[in-house]
């Protein structure tokens, strides 16, 4: 990837112009999360005229709220879902090759407090290694008690027998989503965020022929025609399905996963901690991420869902309690720098009795009578395969001409080997020199956004020019990950970000004030002390 990229191709006006020029699209994707981006990029790689519309921002929902793992899923292996694990491990290997600036090999350690733990987990993880084949990230090994304590200095020593070390992938989810959107545009696709699909168009025979959509910034409504329409809206797939067939049966049952972000001192080494068995049957991870530690996750079925899910009190307590059993310095509520909740779009079960952690994470593709293609389920690691399978389905239905997917070996925007991650700008990959050049041209952009943080003003300007950021939230939640890393700091710097954005996008002071107010409302969900009794209704 070249580090001299043109801002024109990423500008909203340029992308909107494509809407007027293209009469009928080959492929129209609704939803700009991991799944939608995977579908769009796959379609573009085959040469189809492709349009993606996202109602808020790329990875606004679940795709920015993961545990930051690119993994096969050790727990799915325990459940016997070997096919899913094999597929995910293969995709993990491809991601490490195609986006090495964002995905890395991470060491995980399972501490053992029972005599049988070492042999049991070592054998299981050898199977995990075996399934990865040539794309293995390294062999799992048994560690002595002393080695475990050396590598996890904050782990409780009492009763510790030893540990098992294994390898998995770790990444920045929202940054990958932005880079996928950039890749899709560079390959000739048209992607628009803050663009809401409000209805489906049908032809005289009642078949899906496109969508009605509105530009959220201007209110302008468009009728967009397409040969194939894909519903890849994650937790919101049922909303689009209702547009096609009102009153139809719900496809998705939301399950909430919560994470707490702590200071690096809680897990001072480079290794991640994996707790294999918790009270609710899930595994719990503590993973180093951007010089902080992400601890999670939970699995709570919910009846309702929203753009900004909120952690339940019992989920927060569960994470703090479970982490406290293993760490010598147990985290408390006021140690949380940020807390975030994401909703998994799990397939609704017939009787509703299955535990959510036992529902397969395999993806499913359904086609309605009118020809709407819906993809649901899956996980970040398999986003590329989900995209390929969805486009294959559109071809099988006769909606698109036959062409082979090219994404397996397509480098993602910014791709370059990143052995040194000491400078936080490493996430920009091949774009990093261009950011440095911007600083040379405008030295004031080298200033930090906040004295307590590493992030710079230049990153806000870059987000507006090259990464389709349109709001303060777009920047602080998904381009520069401050909201997820330190919610209080994000609130402090919101006015500064609003001013920089307004200057780039041509907005006035009133817009800045509106943006700060809107961001403060969103940020409340990430502050642990602001978690209220107003809780979503559980199943």
C-alpha cells in the first residue's frame, strides 16, 4: 500500500457523486460493521459495482466492542465445534498476513490451580495448534509455577500449580474496520457512513430491487437500485427483514458482552491471562491492549437492544469478582478507565431454552421470498469468509455473474510488518510517514490532545481527511480509541476535537457545541460510576 494516498477519493462529496452517476449497482450492502465490510470488499474484489450504506459509522455497533481477539475460539473447541475452530484459525492466519500492522501474535497463559489442569489444557491446546496447521502462531507449552509467576507477576501464587501458554491473535477492531472501508474505496467501491436505509424497493413481481436511503447529514433521500441487496446489519437484521416482510419471525436474539478497561499495572507483562471456567460458563480474558488491559467478557441474553447498550450491574460485579480471584491486586469499580458493552447477534432458538454461550457462532445466510439476502451470526475473525460466502450466494441465485473472490490474499490498507509498537502511531501502518509529513507542514498538529494521553491533534485531521470521520464520536470512539481507553479523558478533549473537526469539515461554532453535547451523552455509557438503575430487560 502506498503511503501517498489521495484525500479526494475519501471525501464525502466524491462518494455522494457516485450515487448520482451509477444507475443500477451490482451489489448493495446494508451495514458497515465487520460483516458488511467483508461482503462489500469481497464483491469489489470480484469486479462488481458495489455500494455500502451504514446508518451511523463503520463498526459503530458490536464490531468496535469485541474482546480484541482474532482467534479460533478455544471454548468452541471444548464444545466440539471443530469445523468453526478450523475455519477461524485459517482466517486468523490470513488476517495476520493481510493486516500485520493491526493484528499480532499474542501469548496467552492459563493458570492452573488443580493438579489435572496442566495436562488437561495442554492436550486441548495441542489440538488447537494442530487445527491451525501451517498458519499456527506457535506451539503451546506447559509452564512451571515459577515461570507462570514470572510472566504473570500479578497472579495469585497460593495454590498455583503452573500454567499453559498458547498463542492467538490480538487486534484493534474498529481500526481494522476503518482500514477495510479505505481498502474497499481504493479498490473502486462506494461506501457512505451516516446514511440510513429507510425502506426496500421492489419491482413489479415483488422482488427486491434496491433501497430508499437518506443522507443523515443533509436529509436528502435517494432511491438506489441494485441487482443484489444484502442485509448485514448485525443486531439490527430484523429491522431490515421487517421492511421486507412485516410481522415476520425474529431471526436474532441479542446477547450482551461487557468489558472493563484497566490501567496496565493490573497486568504489567506482555502476556494475556485466560481464565478457562467462570461462574457463567464462559472464559474470561485479561488482554493487554494499547498499553491498557481489557477484561471480559460476559454473556447475558437481553430482550431489547439499542445503539448504545449499557453494562448491567451484575455483569460489572462478575468481571471484577472473577478477576479479583486470580489477581493479587483485585480491580475495584473506581479502577475502571472505561466500560463498554456489545451485543452479539445470536440466532434465535426455537424453544428459547439454549444457553447463549452454547449457541454456535457459525454464520448463517438466508434468502427471503423477495430475494433479500441476510447474513447473521459469525465473529470478527471470520468476517472475510462471511463476505465470500454471501457473495457466492448472490451468484448462486443468479443475481450476479460468476467471478472468483480475491480477498484471501488482498492486503488491507496500511498493511506492513510492525515489529516495533512503542510509538502508538503504528496502527496507521504505511500511512504513518504521511502523518509525520503533516506534522512537519503544520507543527501545531504534533501537540497532544490531552497531557495524560499519547494521542495527537494530527490524528483528528487525518481521521477527517482520509478516514471518513464526520463526528466527534467517530473520532474518539473508532479512529482514535480514547473513549474505549479512558472515558474521562475522552470527555475532556471532546471540545478540542470538535474544533479541529469543524475546521476540517467547514462547520461553525454551533455545530461544535451540538457535537460536544451529543458526545457527552454517548460517553456516559462508558463511565462506570454513571451506570444507573435503568437497565435493559433481561430474558
